[in-house]
C-alpha cells in the first residue's frame, strides 16, 4: 500500500500527522506528497519523514484570476454571460476553491504514472488510525466511500450530487486501469465545469459510477463494473463511517472508524488537538504491559 496526498502550508499539521500515521501502520511504505505551497521550513520537516517523496506542483496550480475577467471587463462579461447563465455567478474565492479541487485529479493522474502497485489517496486532512489491508484485493480496481444517507439527502435537497466523499479513494495495482479511470473522471469533470457546476470533481466521480449502475448507492457497500477507456474497471463502494469518518468530535473507534477525515475546518480547530491527544492515549495503552 502506497499513499498519496496534496496540500499547502495551512494543512501542514494534518499532512505531517497523516505521514506519521501511515508510517506507523505501514513502515517504510512510499508516501507521495504534492506540494501546493508549503514553506521552506515545512518542506524540510516533511522530507525527513521515512518514505516521503515531495513532488513540487504549486507552479501548475490555476489562478482563478486568469479565468474570472478583470474589473475593466466586468460590464462586458455581465452583458454576455451572467444574464444568460445564472450558474456563472460564482464568487472568485469559491471558483478558486473549485479549481484546487479539480487539481486533485491531475495530481492523481500523475501519481498513477509514478507509482507501481496499489495506492491510497487521502485528502490533506485525512489520516489512518488503523490498518486498512481490506481496502486492497485482487478483485477491486477502485474503492470509493459512500456518505451516510442523511448527508446524501441533504445534498439532494440543495440540488447537488454528493453521494460520495472523494477525500479517500483507493486504487488497485493495474497502472493502465488507474490511468483510464482518472482520465474519464477528468473528462466528466470538464463537462460539469463548462456549466460552472460546484463540487464538479466530486459530482463527476459519482456520475461515472451512477452511469454504470443507477442503483449503485442504494446500499452502503457494493460493487459496480465500469467500462472505461477500453477496460473493465471493478469499483467497490464502502461506507465513510469506516474509511472516511468525519464526525470525530463525537469520538472515534479505530476498529470501526479506520480513516479519519477532519473536513469542514475540523483540522484548523481544537478538534485536531483532541484527536492527536486521543491517538497518543491509544498508542500508550497498546504499549502498556
């Protein structure tokens, strides 16, 4: 099992925690980190962790300012576009966030070319708290995590497709299948981007699977065969509760919540301190005679 993440300086603490947790359960396994803007001291600290390879990526990131027209062109832009398509009325800060989310797919495409064997993608604020050997098996090419039903229903009421949380994705050992899957994911994402669809990378991931089986997300666990890029890609669906758990302020159990995800700002709050303290306590209890 190899690991992949990407992030910038504000995610330094959670990325370092993710590297250490991965090394704890899988000593010496490669950890590929895409640098989106760590400072020099942070990079030096990250480099000394065993197995870490840093891939500089910040120069490839797209600036929303290159896409959203400058102030001098606002009137023309409004006249030609906004009145015609309300979906284009997205604040620049939100569009910048969308572009960063999209960039994740390009980093994964790069990783699929660089890594031999299966790998696990983790968002910058996600990390292991237990082994996850069961995520890789010879009958699976891609693993995605399904949100709990109450989150799915809330998203549908907002008009969004958010069945999956793309903060944790497992990829099998076939490099060509990984490349084909991510390529088709990016194509679907581009279609959504033309309409300025929010959370396009996550929605595109769900649409790829739903196109193969419209009932795929009716159960918290299942399998779907996808015909993509000339390959039969076997996709496994697993629950976020076990492999992408975010309600950590309620506590967590490493047996039933094996990957934690401090999404929605939890990684920048006292919740991170609480989780780190609990991990220290759990480790000490395991080492006690």
